[in-house]
C-alpha cells in the first residue's frame, strides 16, 4: 500500500468509528523521545519551555505495544513530536522488538525524521531490523530558508539531503524492503518553485513517493510568527493536500492513537505541552485509556461538531 493510501485511510473516519468509544485504532504513533535537534518555527514542540530530559521507558514500550497488538493495532509509528534519531539505540531496539520479539509481530512499522541524524549505519541497522518505511520531512527549499524556519545551522540542510541519498544506497545495496518517502509543506509563489526544483534534483530520485502537506495550526500553537513568515495555518490536522478532511470531527481522536515519551495517551497529534492528555499508560492499559470517560466525552463533542470549551477549541478556531 502506498504512503498516501495509508494516510488517507487513517484520516477518513468510517461510520463504525464515529462513536464516543470506537474500536481500537489501526495505527498508533509512539514518541520514543521528546527531544529534537531542530527548532522549527511552525512546530508545536516550540511551545515546550524546555526539552524533556528522558526518553520512553523500554519496559513501558514493550507492555503497551503488546497490548496494542492484542486488540488489533496493525501499524506503529515510532515518532510523535520528537526526533527519534536522537535516541538511536532505543529506536533500533524498538524496531527489533516490534518485528521479531513480541508475541505477534507488528505488521507495519514506520518512521518520520528530519533526516539530519539519519546516518547510513543507523539506517542500515533499522532496515535490517525490519523497518517498513522511513520518511524524510523536507520543508525548506534552500539553506537560507532552512536557517530561518528551522532555526539551526544551514549545514544540516545539506546533511539531511545527503543522508536521504545514502539511505537509498543502503537499501539498494542490501536489497532491503523498506520504502523511502518524503513530504513537504506546500508554499506559494517563488518559494514553491524553489521547492519543486529541489525535489526534482535531490529528493525524487531517491524516494518511492512524495506528498504535500498544508501548514497545520498544530493544536493552536501557530501564532503571528507564521504570518510573518508568510504561512497560513489551517484548522486541525486535515491530512495531506489532495485529500483534505473536514476539521470536525477530527480524525485524530477516532482513528489513530498518540503516546508521548512519558507514557501519556493524547487526543492530539500535536500535543507538545500535555494539554490533550487523556490517560497515563503508566497506570492503565491502552484500551482503558482509549475508552475512558474523558476521552469519550471529548469524542462526543466532536461528533456534534461543537468543541467550544474543550481543549480542541483553539485549534479548530482556524477554520
């Protein structure tokens, strides 16, 4: 299945899931670390006062993924908001556990990265462990825009693109089945033209598929900074360009699970400060959290298409 078909399947809420207590999600994203080496101006992570010190406890990871698989979860994304390559040893162990060690191996394990830390040796280890897909987020057309938007040294722009090329070389050399993808925020005018030229020269030759994304409001953390940079956020997470969904009800609370590095089950895929936490998986099982009263009440409000007074109100205000 292509990456766009997988995304579209998650962002579409079928009737049987339009319930306060829907069945277990088919896909869950788990944050192995909340740390990131970028400071992207559009990212929800910037709302954190400081970088979290710890990574996910591996015993917790093993328990909750075993629970998830037992109730029908078929896909695990080893990322949420942090950059997973900042915890390389944990990342490699997580893929090996999911594909080889748990009672019933996970059918599909995927990962998104900014690419700057995705060195060839680690990518080789991940692909050898059975990683099914690896996606680069490429959101700057040149080093100058990169330094402005990502707020890190421009040399990382070149490194991320070089790492993509090396990842393709590693895959081809060993015959790994891991798919390589890339996504980009769609801009306007000259910047978009530059982005399309970059993709043609340094991205598309090395990936199996690329798709465009709008700029999300990211849980209502988008501010005047975005307007200054020429961005226009949209409400919620409406999916990819070409298959945008209505902001209400938001698919994120019905079709996909999100777990932070500290073990919180979140209602939002952009929960950087914990305001969307529905349950603590250190204390309850995954399904107890998925079906608890707090989560059910929030979903019920989404089904009415009126989230006034809920944690989702600010995000949807961009509609």
